[in-house]
C-alpha cells in the first residue's frame, strides 16, 4: 500500500456487496447474542446493556487508536454495537415501559441529533470521510444509535404491527431491495441511501435472529441461542476471510492524485 493511499484511506471498509452480507450476519448475531445473555443467562436488559456497552467502548477506543483499517477489529466492533443495540432497545422498549413505537421514536430522534451534530461540525456524514479520531467518534455514535433503532423497528414490526418474524424479515428485505434499485437507477444521495440501508439491515437481522431463537409458540424456531450465535459468528469469520476486505478511500485521495 502506498504512503499516499495510507494517508487518504478510511478506517472503515469499502461499501461493497460483501460489506452488506457481513453486516446482515453481524446484526443477526447481535440479536441472538444479546438474547443469549439477557434471556438465556438471565442477566436482564440493564446488566446486559452495561456489559455490551463497556465492551463496545473498549473496542471503539482500539478502533480509533488503530493506524489503519483492520477487518477483524472493525467487524468485532460492529458486532459489539449491534449486540449493545439489542439489549439497549429491549431495555428501552420493555424495562422503561415506553413500548416499541416509543422506543423507535426516541432512538430515531437520537440518531438524527448525532447526524445533525456530525454534519454541522464537519460538513459531511459520509463514511468516506472516516479517517480522523473526531470523525470516527461521530461515526461510532451514529452506528450505535442506528443499530439500536433498527432493533426497536424490528420488534415493532414483528410484534406490534403483527407481521411476525418471517413477515417482518420479508418486509425489511423488500425495503433493502427498493434501496438497491434506487442506488442503481436514480441519483438520490448515496450518503442518504447508505444510512437508510444501514438502519434497515438491523431490523432484518433482528427479525431473522428472533425467528431462529424465539419459542415455536411465538412464531420462532426455538433454536439454542448460544449455538445459533456460535454458528453465525463462524459464518462471519469465514466471510471476512473469503470476501474481499479493503479500506474505503477518502475523497482526498482523488484530489491528491489529480
């Protein structure tokens, strides 16, 4: 890797098809892993949230301290954010008693606030600019709220809206297909489409995860949460090793080359 590329490479992976495949698997692992701790191990939502938020904070520090993009560190941090999102959303929805719709609205406002502050401070919310500690801090804050919002949306669609886990998964998969069409067929802002897709992959993973581990009486397959989590984790590791993993390119790289 040339010195110029290192200078302008981002600390996050290029957004490719492989990125989205691993992202969906990571969100599914976040659902089954979070449920394994809070429900199977009976830690509860508050203790589970404290555990995964602490882990996430430590990984974000390592991610920011890293000098370049490291695939396993990045995706481990993503898994930590989606697992923390699961437990935090469940805590807001159930323990605080504000329900799925209330939790979704609260988290949506929080996400918009982070993105607005990021844009006001740095002039962009594009992941192509994530190559400094300040931008990374905004990035991971937005990621965490997006993951938590996605969990709440998945629970709302499956339970409150009555779509069930299979129906919810199909609805969110359809939403992602629409975003894919808009990406290839329109000139809608790529930054907007990225964040919309990032949010929608989370409820897709949440509903698939719930489909795997929830009781049959609730519409799930009643698979073991720890075993399901281990299988999904192994799949993620295989995808990281097999699918191309490279850092995204900062816009400054093109400017330096011109």
